[in-house]
C-alpha cells in the first residue's frame, strides 16, 4: 500500500493526520457549507451584513417553502425527471444491444463502429447544436421534453456502448459458445444468458446517466424555451436573475436542485464509482 | 443438417446488425450527420429562417478579423493548461486519502461530492463565494492585502475565477480515478521496493506513477475534454463578460447562433467547426491510444 499506512508511522504523524483530515474536508467543502448555511439564514441576516457569522435564526422551513411558493421550481424538478428517466431507460436499453453486438460478434467493421461511438462521445456540443435544433423543430418536437429525450438518448448511447461493450467482453465467452452448440438462438442467448449477467453494468450506467442528464445545462437551454418544459438547471439560471440579491433563496434553490443526483450518489455509491472509474485499472 | 448449419451461419452474420440498428440509427441521426451538416452550414450566410447564401470561406475569413475570436481562443488555451492541474492535484488528494483509518470511506465520498453537483450549482456557489461586498474570498483577500477584489467583475481575474470553480469538481473526478488506481497497485512490488529502501518521492515517481498509467490516461481524457467543453460555468458566472473577456469558443458560438439574439448560423457553425478541429486533434490521440490497447489485449 502506498503511501505507508498511517498505523505504521510515528505517533505524532498519526495525530497530525487525524487532525488534518477534518480540517482539509471543511476547507474543501467550504463553498458548499457556506451555501448550506446561507440557505437557512433569515433574510434579515443578509440585510444586516451577517454573512458568515452564526445565523441569527433557523429559517429552514420558511426559506425552502418560499422557494416553492415564489417560483416554478416544482415544475422544473418535475421536468428534469421527465427528461432524465426516459433518457436513462432509452440509452441504457439501446446500449445493451449495441454493446452486446460489438463484444460478442466478430465482423470486419466491428472496431470502426465501436470507435465511431467512442469518438462521437467526445465531440463538442456546439458542432451538433444547429442541425439538432433544426431537426427537432422539423419533427415538431422543439420545446418539448420528448425532443430533449430523443437527443440525449442518441448522444448517451455513445458512452453507454463503450461501457457495455467493455463489460460484456469481461464475461466468460464459453457460456455463449456452449449455448450456441446447444442450438439456442442468438436473441435467446442475449436475453436469457447475457442480460441477467449485465445487471451490475445496467445499475452503474443508470446512476451515471441519471446524473449526467440531470446536470445537463447546455441542451436544456438550447432546446427548451418555456417554463413548462424547462429542466431545473436552466430554471436555476432564470431564478438567479429573478431573485438577484435574495441569496438565502438562491442558496435554498441550489440545494433543492442538487439533491436528486446527490441522493442517487449516496444510495448507489458503489455502482456510481465503478461506472466512473471503468478502465482506470487496466489497459 | 447442411441446411441447419447454413441457417445458423446466416443468423450469426446478420444478428450483430440487428442488435446495432436502433442504436446506430439514433447515433447517426443526432451525432454523426449533424457534424457534417454543421460543416456545410459554415459555408453559408444564414439567419436560421430565410434562404441560405453560399459565401464559401467568408465566415472563416471574418473569424480571423474578429477580436472576440482571438480572446476566445486564448481563453480556451488558458482553460486547457490550468485544467491539467486537476491531474496532479487529484493525485495529491488521492494519496492523502489512501489510508485505512476509521471513517475514511465517508471522507472519500465527501471529497468526491463536488463532482456530483451540477455545474450550474457549482457556478452559483462560486459566484456567491466571489461576490464583492459580502463574498468570502474578497473578505479574505481584503483581510490579507487591505483591498478587496471583485474577481468576476475584473477583466484580469474573471477567467481564472471561473476556471478555479471548474477545477473544484474536476480535481474530485481525478481523485476518484487515482483512488481506484491506487487500490489496484501491486502490493508485492511496493514491498519489494521498500526492502530496497525506496521511499517518498522516488517510490512515488519510479514505482507508483508508472503503475497508475491507466488512471492517468483516463484523467487526461476527461480533463482535456472537460476543459474544451467548458460552457456552463461561463454562462452562469459571467455570461462571457466583463466586456467579453471570459468568452471561450463554445460560449462565443452560443452567443452568435443559439442565444436569444443569435441569428448568425453560418458564423456560429464556423466557430463550432474550429472548436471541433481543435478537439479532433485530442480525440485522434485518444482513439489511437485506445486502439493500441485493444490490439495488445
């Protein structure tokens, strides 16, 4: 193990380390702690210039309910779910198929197709934006959650295919071979033999894509115009303009907007990190 | 029997294409074709609604005379260089946290936290952190130097202020990659090197970092792509200002072609093509490297 395990070091090093850990964490999360404390301050604190001192009151319920009463944030959150959940289902579903095809079958253009997905995943959004917006307009899906979902599903299929293909490559191929010898059809092999083994990959990808799409801001801005389709990221930008100096409300709204992916992360931590660090150990 | 074998052979020939069809179709329509369409649009003068007029390379020639283009390009370079600091910084944090004391798992999760939050919220948090009159940073600077600085309102510092906000989640990302890498280091090699009296820096440099190469590669990929994709933070924190000094190509393109007043589709497409060309250099390097790994095993 590197660095040397702390238990094997001198007692004074151990003591410093135990003390340094929480201090470093507080410094690292200082901006976040600041915004969390601000979100429960009474607005009189901010008016009196008490930005960093102990809050003069605990206004959690007042501030958070004001956010919901004075803004469309409830709608924005709902819109975010309406975009995020179908995208997760669509992109993960499609990539189970593409990933399987690229991992299991040997055909001449296999690597070309695979690297098309990988490369497409890295392109800047701006090179897609004008044609994608025009296409969405001509399909009558502009300013709808369906339009956003269609694009997100297509784009995320790139990353998901990379992920699924590498995951399936790691499965024992003998399983598929013996099923073929038994005369099981290709679809049944996929559905009954491989799919059940893909559960961890599906879980990992689902949390990752959920977070990516929930946090998307560019496409939310470009493809959604009105409040009834706007996801929460684009909505936050609007609220920032609306509330200007009411930082206790902006802070509370930020916390609300950040909550779903944070909850997802803490509930599914193992899968989340397994997904994110794919490839960080081999190769 | 022969008939059966041929049927199975056929099935195995067309099956992959059936599995690929829906995904490839979607990906082609929304990702592959639009790239070529954008390149095509960049040769036109077009307001997005009326007829297109062919102007050849005029949009690109205009770019070369546009000061905003050079500002954006320069800022993209600054982003790229400073963002790379996330890699050593992430490694440093990972080394700090790679211990097995009680509660370390929770510490690791909380250090990773900034990456989970959307960049919109990160941007708001840092806007607040930098805000003149009441932000924490001006207070600290004021305490140390006697004069407060409004980071985001000052042309000299605004871009660096935005990049610092971006580094926060990016360091967390690199940290988690390195923690996973450190977890998979060959302990025998480390112990053998310890026997040979290797420690500290020489151990890190000669034994640990070479074994972390896969993690470093991924950290490079996500950091370079992240730096060149920067858009959210600029839009939230500075809207490209003050006086356009924090523009990068992605934001400049948005202003020209996608924002409320942006109707210069051809010009915007040309900016996008330049950004795409820059990223293509990196994408090619990454793909070649991944292809080599693919061939080797």
